[in-house]
């Protein structure tokens, strides 16, 4: 009896070990078990309208945080002063993206066969890239709120960098939207009934822009403005991932419709003549006070690119997914998403997701991760299992809890080939700063 139970115990240990090594069906990764970092908060600088801090536990695990206030120009100026040393380096990091960005535009628009695109030298790709970024800015300018130009102007004046270079870098996301995972869990799906929102950015993990991950907290004096935290890379003022103090959170994912499919109510259209999506998304967090406002703002915006997205909302205690294109915008809750499938994407109360693959996807990984955890989902389920097992967020990922202002995040390691989904979550309590 004793021998038998000892054997059973050993067998149990062995199966646990082997279970820990095997991926879940359809999943390509393993749980991320790197310990959570409660960072030291090191004050860096104080200027007229801002303070900056470094949140870190050592020289490899860090995120910059700054709080700026005032008018858009003043908030830009404060960022330029606070990061006078870092912004010039980060601008060079953004500029390393231009050749690949130009190749991707030529490829997407099928302007040349790929073998010719690959033959174009950098001395053509780089100026061509700058030209495309300039064109995009001028074409979109009638729809770009003056506030964004003012913020960049302030940043340029204080840092000594040229407005043109900062502006170009800020148009990169409009041209290359990224692969990502959108995940929301709330109400009956989560352990404490609160809303959890993941934005996992899957996009070239080893570009040097990961030198300066930054959270910029804006306390704008513009009418109707909420305090927001833009969770991004230094110098990018639009949204990659943003959350407001009031509790509206947002993250996006590129939409790649399949030629000839009827996956969307109408064929999703694209235009460059409109408000860049990063500014549309940031405005929803800065000016919306609930999901109805978010929908109104999305619906009335002059939309440009094809993207998916997710919104968490503390005021609504809920979450919405989104399909967005120049010609339509749809929000989905946990009942009316249009591509449920019992095999790969079952309807579950309090769950919305779009996995890292092209949508609709028949990959079962996320279903396999969350089914056993349903009703008990926590931030840890997301940063350990969802990020790790689904192997998503190679560049940066952020788990947000809009009702408490907590976030857990990581970006890929600067100067080393370590993807973000392998790295320790840095826990930031935004409530300590705003
Ligand atoms: C910081 O966190 C990382 C990741 O968990 C860990 O490997 C490292 O040892 C920590 N550094 C210090 C100085 O505690
Ligand atoms: C899904 O339901 C939400 C309300 O929960 C609504 O706002 C949204 O428009 C609906 N979406 C579709 C596509 O019907
Ligand atoms: C999934 O299975 C349930 C129960 O058999 C069924 O009611 C539902 O229509 C199925 N959903 C889909 C999207 O196939």
C-alpha cells in the first residue's frame, strides 16, 4: 500500500514534469514562469510640467515612466526636457525601421515582385521611406487634431530634435500595423469578477526601439480630457496600448482580410485620407467616459486602416472587441462576435479574444488555455499562461486591470535576443503615480 502510494506519487511527479514540458494542443509555447518584478522607483528628473522615473530591478529589466501636465504643447515640451538625452537615441532607433517599412509598403501594394524589392539598396529605401512618411502626414493632416502636432512641436523645441524627424517616426505605426493578440476577460470568467485586458504586440522583437519602453502619464488641461497612461516606446505619442485613470483601456491588432472571403460584413477598405488610427485610439481613452462614447468616437472618426482592437471599461465593467476599417466599425461583446466555433472559438460569458493569427482563426490554443481556468482567470493566468503558452507578445505585452490601475508588462530585452513573452512581468501600480 505504502509502496503503491509512493509509486503513485513518483508517477504523479513525473507526469507533472512532463506535462510542464509539453505544450497544450495547438499551442507553440510554455507558461512564462519568470517571477514578477516589483520595481524600484528611481526619480530621474523634475521639470516645470513633469517628472520622470525609472522603474527597474536591474539594468536589463526596466521601464521609463513620466508624468506630464498642461496643454498639449507643454506636455510635449516636458517630455522633450525630461528625455533630452534619450530621445535622440530613440529617434535613431526608429529610423532603423525605415528600410523594412519601405519594403513592406512595396510588397503590400504589389508594386514590384519581392525579388526586386529585396534588391533595392538602403540608400534608396531610406529616403523613399521618409518620403512615404511625409506624404502620409500631409495627406492625413486635415484629420490630425492640432493637439498632436502641438505635442510634437513642444517635444522638438525642448529636445532640439527636428519636428520633421519626430513627426516621421510617429507615422510609422500608420504604415505598419502589427500582429497581436487581443484578450479580455471579465465578470463570470475572472476570479475576482474584474476586467482584465491583454494587448500583446507580436512584431519584430529585436528592433532596438526596445531600448526605451515608456509609460507617459498625461494630465492634460484640455476640456473633457481624462488622465491617461500611454504604454509605449519613448517618443511615440499615439496609442499602442493606453489606459485611462477612469478605466478605459485599448490595444490594437492588424486586420488581414482573406482575399475573396466573406469574413466581414463588407470588404474592409483602406484609405490614407483620414485620422491615423493611433490618434483615433488614443482619443478614445483620453475623451471617452464609457463604451458608448468609445463607439460614438470610432463611428464618427474618418477611419483609415484595417485593424482589430479591444477595449476594457471599468465604468461598464465590461469589454468589447472591434473590427475597424475605413468603411465600417463594429464592436463585439461576449455574445455577438461573428466567428464563434465550438472547436476553436467557443462563446463563453465574460470572454472576448482574437488570437495572434489572421482572423478568423481556427487555432485552438487560447480555447485550450482558458477552458480549464474559466471562472478563475487572474492577471497571472494571462501573463503566465496566455502569453507563454500562446507565445504571443514577442515585442511587448501589457496586462491591464482598468478597475484598479494595475498593469503588468514586459518588452523584449534590449541588446539580447530575449522575446518579451519569456521575460518577467514588471508590475506597475499606476495608482501610485496618477
Ligand atoms: C531582476 O529580475 C530578473 C527577472 O526576474 C532577475 O533575473 C534578476 O535577478 C533580478 N535582478 C535583481 C538585481 O534582483
Ligand atoms: C454586440 O453587443 C453590444 C452590446 O453588448 C453592442 O454594443 C454591439 O453593437 C453588438 N455588436 C454587433 C455586431 O451586433
Ligand atoms: C456549439 O455547441 C452548442 C451545443 O451543442 C450549440 O448549441 C451551438 O450552436 C454550437 N455553436 C457553434 C458556433 O457551432
